[in-house]
């Protein structure tokens, strides 16, 4: 089994199999009202240059002051990644020029980051589990944004984002497929959202990934990597990895060599394109920032943060499997978002857990996907769905009527019990009434009666007709039993 799984991750070239090696550097914007070294607002969506302090604009004589809350958020994230928290860390200047970086350098961390080694566990299709090592997490400030489409003659600079706190989370080169890379980003996003340290809104740029891709022959050392910058969705990560791996394989099989470079992913064309040669650490001339003292944390403070951590996705998944009896797949789907997991627990109160999971996955999420909504803005809350399930379990309404009631509340609102009562939707359990409906359907379809006697499995057609005739209110079990007796179909088993 293990060998076949490993083999399936290889890409076949014209000269034999190749293995993809993937590492990632994820930039996650810290959920904080203020920036990392100034009191300016970090809110997204303001008018250009509305959230800029003298520090962000690098005015002469302005000194950075560390935001304690941003440090706390980084520590929380590190603890959520099961990582080592470094009680002493250092801020460095990373020197490079961009027009949207007024100081000419970025305040970051290099040799001594605030968070050290950790791990993220990925649950993949088929029950496979993959460990992705976290090398480090460091704090740094974001740059501004250059705008080139506002004028034919000028470029403009918006410094609202300059100085916003980022956590750069760097992995080991432990991923071996595009699916694993997308799964890692999805899992990391879930963790930081559970922790409340990053909102994970990739559309707004608050989480983006630099993806390092190389290829090698199975069993050989690491190849030359190329970095794909600022990929902002799981789907784009998957597509970028697949294209880049194939591009490198084609070059190597043609006798060429891979240049270490930085590339960008064109989502419309589905391909990566060269941006510049890849810089090494010495190109940035790192040195400790002279305006910032080393960051020294108290172990008691770190312990206090650790005690405040919420139940994270892996622990919640294990609990849902243990306490609710959910399958690994169902539990994995439900815990992927904290809001979804909370919704499920409210939905499953005093009802059969598997029925609650099926109802959530098929009925609630199905409608949300159809309408382009998330669980956070579902028009029907967990409590109303819980009461629908309880009425269905008690035999008050049938499964079809339960879906109809959900549709009514979804579009018009209302109370489940009152809707059932006011519209006369209570399930028909009176056998005499069901018998009349069965007789009517049989009398109207003599040819089908002969067919079902020859092929008993066709009895389901009659069940459907009776349910239709009763507006879905007949008890399905009673319909089945009466039909089998009336049509002379023997009981199974």
C-alpha cells in the first residue's frame, strides 16, 4: 500500500519518473488593529494613504515601537503549530529597494526568529497522513503597494499596507505533490483562523504563499528550486506546482539546467513566468536593527497564552470521531472551519450524530454552495435545523417534508414547528389513509403491477408514486410494508 502511494506521487517523464519537492513560505497578516511598529490602522479597504504614520512613511528621526499584541499573536500561532517558542529573538534590517518601501529596507527576523521548529499534519485522501515540518515563524513588516494602472504616464504608491504585521511561516521541503501543497495551505489557514491570529482572506491578500518547487530523480538529492511568488489560492497553488514541475522536467530531459529564480504564476494562462534571478540571504545584507532592542519574552507569559488556546482542528477531529462516532472523512470536512464545527455541535444536540452530519453536509452545505454563502451567513441557524431533525426522528415529518421545511425557512424564515402545523405537513401514519393511496396507485397502473411481480426491485417506483400522491407526508416505512403485502412481494432476508 505504502509503495503504491509513493509511486503515485511520481511524474512520468519521457526518460523515467521524477519526484516533486515542495516547500512553502506563507505570509499571514496578523489580525491586529494597529501595525507592527506604529499605531496606524491596519484595516483593509481604506482610501489610498489614509492609514499611514510618520513611521510607515520613513520620515527622518521616526523610531519603530513594537506592537506587543502582534508578538502575542505570533506566539499563539507558534503554539498552534506545536513549535518551539524562542524567548529571545532579534529584529533585523533586510535591505532591498522597492518604490513602495520608503525606508529602503524591511524590518524582519533572520537568524533569531520568535518561533522555531514545529509541524502540521495533513490528512489526505485514502487515509494517508503526511507530516510537514515547520522550520520557523518570524515577524516582519509588509511593504506598500505600487499602482501602475491609474495613469499612462505615472505610477502611484499606496502606503496603507506599509508596516502591517506579517507572520512568515517557512516549511521544510516535505511536500511531494500539488495536492499536498494545497492541503497544507488549507490546513494552515484553518489553524490560524481557529486561533484568531489571521483572518485567512486570500482575496484581500492577508494570506499568500511563495511556493518553492524543484524536481529530482527518486532517491537523489535535492534539485535546484524555483520560487513562485504571491500565490493567493489553494487552486492556484495546485496549478502552479503542476505547471512548474512539468516545465522543469522538460528542461532537464532536454539536457538543460534549472536556474534558481523567482517566478510568478499567471492564473489566466495557467503558467509560471520568470521575474528575476533568486536572491540569497547575503544579497539582503541583513544586520540587527539598531533602533530595536532584542525581543525578550517571559516564559510565564508564553504559558499563559498556551492555556488560552482553543481546541484546534486535529484535536477537534479526534473528539468528533470519538464522541460522535463520525467517520474520518465527515469529521475532517466539519472541522475544516471553526464556524462549521460550532454549527455542527449545536445541530447535533440530542439527535443522532450521523444524521446531523449528513444533514449538514448534504442539505445545509449544499444550499450554501448553491447560493455562494458561507456557514457564517447561513439564513437558517443550527437551532432551527436541530428542531427539523428532531421532528423527523420522532416521525412527525418525513425526510422529504423536512427538506421542504428547510427550503421554506431558507427563503422566508419562520419557526419549524409552526410551519409544519400551519401548512398541515405532519406525516401521515394512519394506515387506512395510506392503504387508500396505495390502492389508488395500483389501480391506475396495472401494467406496472405485472412488472413488479416479475421484478420485485421495481417496488420503489410504487413507493415514489404513493409519496407523490400524499404530498410526501406518508410514512415511508408504512408505505413499503403495505405495498409489499398488497403486491405479494416477500420480505427480504
